[in-house]
C-alpha cells in the first residue's frame, strides 16, 4: 500500500461511510412492536396545484387505507388544469384557496385552508405525488401514539419510473449521507419531509400551524422546528415504507426540484452535514486510482458495495447505476454548486409557477 495521505484518508472515509449507513442496512424496525392504542379520526390534507396527472393515484390509495376514521380534504391551490374536476369525482371534500395573502408561500396557504376545515383529531399533510400503502396510516398513528410525539414524518420510497432515475442510486445515497432520517432530532437539525407529516391537530393550532411558518418555502422542516421550539416531540418514522413517490416527470423538473431542495438545505447547512456528505467523495482516492492498484481501489469498491445495500431501501434503483456512479457524483456536485451560488446571491426560487425569495431565518415562535 502506498504510504500517502490520500490513500489513508480514503480508508478512514470508507469506515465512516459504513458507520453512517449501518442503520439503513440492519433496519431493526419490527412490525410487532406497534399496536394501535386508540382509533381517532384523521384528516388527510392534500395541497394540490396543477396535479391532474397525479391526483387520481393518490386518492385511489387513500380510499384504500386500512383505517376506519378518515376524512380526505383536497385543497385546490389555483390550478389551471383539471385537478379540481378530477378530485370532485371522488368521495372527498374539495376546497379552493381564497386569494393568497401577501408574504404567504402557496403550499402553506393551501395547507392552512385545509387545516381550518379539518375535523379529525390528527392531521396528515401529504403531497399529490405520493401513493400510500393500505396499512400506512394505522402504522403511523400507532407510532405517533407509542412515541408520544406531537408530529412525525416518514421518508417516501422513490418509484423511479423513468429509466435514467433508476441509475441515480449513488446520487440519493449522497443526499442521505448528508441528512439521514436516522439522525438525532434537534431544533438545529430536523429531518422532515412534506410527503408525510402527521400531527396532533390541537397542538398544531396551539403553536400557530402554518400561520407561524407562512413565509417558509421549506414548510416541513419549519413545522418540525416549530414543534420542537414549543416543547413538543417530533419523531422520524424511519425504516418503513408508508408511501411511494414519483417526484418528477422529466429531467428538467428533476433539476429544478433538486436545486430547490439543495438550496434550502444549504441555508440550514451544518458542519456535520457537510462532513457526512464529504465521506463518500473522499473514498474516491483520485490521486492513486490510476494506474490500477487494488489497494487504491478498495475504498471505492467498498463504498459502492455499501451503496448497493442501501439504495434498495431508498427507491427503485438498478445495480447498473453503481457502474456509472461518476454520473451521480458529478450531478450532485454540479447541483450543489449551483444551489450554493443561488444561496450566495439570494436568487429567487421557482416553485409551482411562483417565485419566492427564502427568508434568512426559520420562524419558530412560541406558545
């Protein structure tokens, strides 16, 4: 083995990669550990803006939930397609948003309108691009009750129906290396996802709900911070597949969507996130990969083996994506740099046909 700093660093980094992803690999979650204590009604709220090509699959899945007390509310957020007409064909409540007040993010406004109409003890906010498993709500409510949480979130499983999405397993592994649902929850590092946000309605309204985070583009993380700031417990329900998601329908939409996500992530960037994201990149050991020597390639190969075990937990990815891993790495680095430039110059973010300039600080408020 060549005695040089880059090679030693690569070996140290690959150990860090395996430690970081070990919770994904062992996944000790047990279905037997969750039992629904009491059945309370749940209001499912779907903010929808131009989701005509997705809303049917979502509503079909919600109507097949194995839960006895469900209210489904679709909030049409000024759609210009047939979202509302499609939703009205289902046995659900369909609302339209009044004119959006100045300073409000459109999605938060739609969620607020839906929450004001909700009658359930719990509120579940979910996105129109999700498909829910029949037993998902029963599991989620049982988990919320068992952990005595005021709010929980859960990572979705990525369907990846487009061929090129299936090759991007390493890209998603890099994302999860930086921010993981298995991380310790804190007000400085809440990991929450808008596809699945389950809250106690009374506590939600008590802390101000979406009114308190009305100007935040990342309403999911903002709500998590709000809950923690007001001494409520927020938990991640990791290691289960509650819902599936097809986030984007084209490569252009993928680029725009992940630029927004990374841009918001950079705003909340912590040293630990940067460190964990860097670990897989350090295993490349670029200074010694060529000419070929096995000892120089071992850290990279071990990292790809780790990714091969982790990526099936994240979505429908192919093993061939590991062969073309430089594509994922370069895509991640390019989008991250692009997002960093946007953050540095405080450029507006385009989301659902609207432009937003992110606030510098998350509003947390107090009861």
